């Protein structure tokens, strides 16, 4: 059985790989959507925010790097912020 912290660590490592171009957006997004233990451990708003970010990230992957209305770099930064806040929330 995985813990919420383990799932959060997995997502953090995956985001680093995604930023480096070693992981596809679709793969990381599917991984993030599957972290149910983590999402269950956080207040519901965290899940809502994450799903919104994932939807935008997936949309941005359909277009060239910065040609759509969602900047992947900005989305990566927002996802990192989500991970940081989730980590702080779990530490409470």
C-alpha cells in the first residue's frame, strides 16, 4: 500500500522528468490522476485544482510549445506550486 507522501514524491520526481523532456505529458497526467491515496488525504479543493491544471496541461501538449493559450512552462510552475502546497498540507 502506498502512502500519500510516497505518491507525492512520485509526482514530484515525475514533474522533474517532464520538465527535462524525459516523460510525456500524457504519461505524467495519467500518473497524477491515479494518485488516489494522495488526493484522499488532501482537502477536496486540492483535487479540483489539480484536475484543472492537468486539463490545461493536456490541452497545451496538443500544440507546439507555446502556440496555445496555456504556456507549458507556466503550467509546470503551477504544478510545482501545487506539489509544494500539498506537501505542506500533508505535514500538518
